[in-house]
C-alpha cells in the first residue's frame, strides 16, 4: 500500500482518496532528532484537530505531527463520511457510569460538535461537501420496528425529545428514504454527510498555515514520556499525544490497547435523476437500518451511493495488512444488501471498493486523556464514529495540554481507562464470535419474524454498548 513512485497509490486507496482534489505527494519525513513542545503521533482527524486547536489557542507552540504514511491515509480517509453525534457508549450506560447530568453533557457536546466541524470547514475554506441532513435509520421488519420504538422510548426516559430523535411512520420515513419493506424509521438531525478526505487534507493544510509541522512517512515505534522514537530519529517533547486509533497495536507495548477491526465500503457510479426520484436522500441525509450487523450509507455530492458495513473478520494478533482492505465475500454481500434496499440499482455499476481498520476498546468506550505528570495524552476507541468524535477529542486534548479547566475537560469520557483486550487466541475468538453473532441475529429474525434470542449474547460480546 505504500507508494513506490509518486502519489498515485495513495489516491487509489478509496473513492474519497481518488476524488479529494489532492495530488497526495508525501510531505518530507522527519529530518533527524528534533525538540518541540507537543509531538502528536498520527495525522488523521484526531491528531490534526488536536494540533489545530492547540495552535489556535497558543500560536507560538511548537507542534509537530508524525505520520507513518500521509495525512488522511487511515480511517480518516476511508470512512462513511458521517459527521454524527453518535458515541459508541449509550447515554443510558454513561448515566450508570457517571450520572445523568454528565451523560447529558456528553450528548450535548457531541451534537454541538457536528456544527463545529462545519463551521471550521467554512472558516478554513475547506470544500468538504458538508451538508447537515441528519440520519434516517429504517425499520424494515417487525423486530427492527420494535427496536426503533424501544430506542425512542428509552430516549424519552432520558429526557431526549423529538427534536433530537423521533420515530417516523412509514409514510414519513418514505419521504426521506426510498428503501424496500419500509415500516418506519428513526430520525435525528444531528449528522452531516461530508467528503472525509477533502476534510482531512484541508485540515492538514490549515495546521501548517498556523505554524504546525507534519512529518510524513515517519512511523513511530515507541511512545514514552518526553519522547517519540522513529526510524528517522527521536522527537523530544514536553507533551506526547497518541492519535493512532486502529493502528495503535503497532506501537510497542500497546498491542492489546485497541483492537483493529475492519469495515469495508463500496461506491456506485453517479446515479441518474430517475433513480433518486424514488430513492430520496434529497436533503443530505445519511442512512442505515435497524439490523444488528452495522450498515451505513450516504448520497454523495456527485450522486453516488457510498455504502459500507461490518462483516470482515478481525485478524489474529491485531494484524493490519493492505490485503485486508479488500474482501470479495464481504464486498459482494454489501452489494447484495444495497440492491435489496434499492432495487433500482440493477444495471448500475460499483466503481470503487475499499476498506480499513477502525479502533475498538475492550469496553467499547471511547476515551481522551492527558497525564500532566508524564505529558502523555491519548484519544480514540471511536468504534467507527470518529469523524465527529475526533473533533471533540482534539478540542479536549488542547484544553488538557494547556491546563484549562473547561466544560470539555469535565465530560465523562475524559480520563477513562479501558482494560486491555485479552491475549491471543482469546481476543481472536471473542471478537470474531461477536461479529458472527450479529449475522446470526439477523438471520434468526429474518426467518422467525421475531426479535433474535441471541441478542443478549451479542450485547455481552460487544460490551453492552
């Protein structure tokens, strides 16, 4: 996957990479030992947002990012393009962990984050195709409708009103999303569709304009208080921030911290107006449904469907390899699912397939933190919801590094420590059992017409999130 000649291999990593309006020429690597104020490992969304807000707050800081490939190489350039208020841990679980008020504060912070991303893109002149149309999640079986109804009822018990989450009847749902077998849907306005590679590449340039340095093709091997070790030299810093998400397992001593699990995607050719007349998504909505195996999609700015889902296996030893980015079986299943949702796709082509690793903590709890005694900080464990969450993480890390007491630094995910994943082979067995359970649940519901009895097992395997 690393380029041998020029930039083209990076541009071919995903639809987003190819259409980012960027030449993908790598920046210079670390030129030898250096000393800075803040060293950030990883130039994806988390690292870049952290650098951006640090430099905006204190322009004289020496901030450097160390990236193994190029900015936006990983999940930041391969995701579904949902800038959402989704957090991997439910508000009910957060309330049990930290109390009702902190859980509500977390929800409000995530909702405000969607608008913050759009505002910064506008301020920095980044044409990220940002459009806030919300998310419609279809219910296409009685079991799915039951889950949708229960989700909205649980939201009401937490004080979440219809302005934040509503249950749509079949006609209301069909006005937004034209999928088959539609019984209803849930809808939240707190999501924007965007072009993630345009955003991440524009953000890297914004960081450089503010005085930050991005060293690419510089893989960190070890993070320690006051230093980052790479093959090109050692960077010494007062603060060292880890922003490596699904690639964390490659760092010495962190193989069990975050599990890299693959999510795969495809994109259609641009689709004609007659298709969209029935398919909907006219206002920039992102879409999914209430099955157990996660799927996600958007109508792109050039009228394609970009669609993805889980189903690819976790690889033994938290292995990450370029060959895992494609899986013919999973991509074929995604295409079947998409055509089942939208029969009007028959006769149209898939033009791009790709994949990449996302990061999952053992308790499915994203976290952000900074130890002032050592200067070490971190953020991640987004479980695929990192486009928005990484912005909140970057703002929070900036406040923590600058020792500013703020509403952000008091949110319940700050300072959370997830326990490590089990050693192999238990990690491989457990994660893949959870992935398999989602498929079993969906098959059981399709055959029986009732909620799956294996749902409780699935909840245990996924941390009850």
